[in-house]
């Protein structure tokens, strides 16, 4: 991907799409810098270092807004709680996204009189890792079907495949429900798909991450979904990646 101006990103936190409320996102992924220099490290007088414990944090700025499914409804009630976050640098199926489990440790709101009321949140990685993945669904789903398969590659015995799903809107009657599964196969036509993970049935806005350990010899992956209810519609953003 060529250099670009950051103008069409997205931000999902839990079951909320905060893209239209956010004007700055910084994802910081770090590793402790450990000095292991000895008297015979060599290198012509240079230090020797190893990477230690890894960590990640998020700083997000936006515009304060209260009300149902607005930023304050989520952020104001979740200090100290774990929330699933997906950060999208450039929106669109097939593009890259980063997702993680993180905890909200700081929520700052309001500001100077006469100015637009802002918010700022600071989040830190809570469990596992930041996953660099590929967006495979970013649309409203109204009927059962499958996403487009993506050739991510086989999952080695030392690796895992992660998948994150955000549902940011549900409509319909007769208890609209969507069941999403993660499937693998050894070909792009998915002639013999294998279900490797099943997400919790979705009936309301929500989010969930699944992790499946290798080895998995299949190298194509997709989401399959079964929809029920009367005139159901689900706003779904789903991403997967191997780490």
C-alpha cells in the first residue's frame, strides 16, 4: 500500500463504532529494552540488547457526546473494564486492521468554556497480544451466507489464528439472531470447510475475540454466518489474523 493521508479510518470499541466521534488514534506497541552487555559482548564497543516483555496502549481523542449508543454511554460506564478494540487505518474489506483486548484506565471529558467538548481515553493491553489482521466483513448482514475466503497461510504449531467480531447494530423482530463461525479449507472454493471456532450467538450489540491454536494445515479462512428472525439486519465488522 502506498503512502496515504489518514482520513478514512475506523474505530470499534466493544459493540460501538466510534469512527464518526474520533479525531485522533495512537496505537503504541512496545517491548522492554533489556541491556545484556558483558565485558566480551564484542561489536566494537557497542551495547548488546534483547527485547523483553511486550505491551501495547491506546490513546484516543474525540468529541464528547452523551445518549444511547454514543461515546459516553460506553466509555463512562467502563472504567477498569476489558473492551475489545479494532483500529482500522484504512477502511475496506481486504485492508489491514489491528485488534486487541484492552482495559480502559482513563476517561477525560469536557474542557474549556466556549470550545467543542472533547473526550480522551487511555487503554492498555489486558491479555494476549495485539493482532495485525485482515478485514473480512464490514457491512450489514441480512441473510445467511459466507464472507470471502482469504489465503492467510497455514497456522504453525507455535502460532494461533485470532478473529474479532464487532456487532454495532441489530434490527428486526422475532429475536433477530446471527451465529458466526470461523472456517478453514485448503482451497479458495471451500469445497470441504472445517469449522474451527464458533462465536456466541449475537442478538444485540456486542464484540468477541476467538483464538485457535495451530497447527492448522489449511491456508484459507473465512467467516460463515446463519441469520434468523423477521427482517433481521446486523452491522458486522470482522477481522482475522495469524500471530
